[in-house]
C-alpha cells in the first residue's frame, strides 16, 4: 500500500499514546480517509513500554500487521530511544517528534539520525501537560506538534474532534486543558 501514511507511537503505559493514535484516527476518518489505529503492548502494568500505530489512506487498507516502515514517529518518553528501536524501519525523510526539553540538534544525535532529509522535532509535552491538564499526559501536546510539523491533520480539525468526542466523557476542565495542550503543542514544537 504505497499511498498509506504510517505512524508509530512510542511511550509508556498511562502516557496516552494508545488514546492519541485513536484520536488521530478519528480526525482522519472525519476528513474522509481510511484509517487503522491499534496498540501493541506486553504486560499491562504502569510504566511498561507501549507502541501504538496508525495507517492513513485515501483508499481501503487491506494490510493488517504492525507498522514496520513509519514515516512519522512520535516518542512520548525519550528514555525509550535507547531500548525500543524507535528509528527501526524509518525512511530517509522520516519525521520524529520527541517529548523533551532538549534541542532538536541534540535529539538528532541521540536518535542517531544522519539523513539530512529527516526532520527531528522537539516539544516539552510533559511540561505542557502538567501546566494545562495538571498531570503527566504528553499525548495531546504531541498531537498538536504533529499537526504543525506535518500535513497529516490540521490543528483546527484536531481540536474540534477532541471537543466533540470527549466532552461527554470528561469534565469541561479536562477538555479545556487538553485543548490548550493541543494548541501549545502546535505553537511550541521546534525543529531543525
């Protein structure tokens, strides 16, 4: 499936990467695209490494397996860089979005990304989530950063979808905090 965009999320349990993949899928479905969003995790315990995946296409997706060659990689926990194979299978023009207070150049070195075509983006999603949501939940700031750094989704569609689908599940305070986290992720992402 040459026309499918593939996304891989790396995080730890309770960081919201599975929810983020689901939310990305919902936004893409609402825009008329075909989507897959699914998790992969081992023992279900807090802090365990978790992967989540998306496939996004303009035609039905017939492939049903892990995402092995992601164009976009979002890393909610940078401690996974050395242990989780976050760059495995990525093309030369991959886009990496990392939750960190470090600079993009430093993260490029840590990721060992040598291709000049690759884009390494950084966003302090942990800080943003603590300030806007009141807990360590870097998923929505990472989605905002994805909207800014790529053409996969628009920030407006992301915010509208979040409000529509999660306002019945969460309090107004939680919804507003996440919307602010998405906006700040969009505004504060940096790359080289």
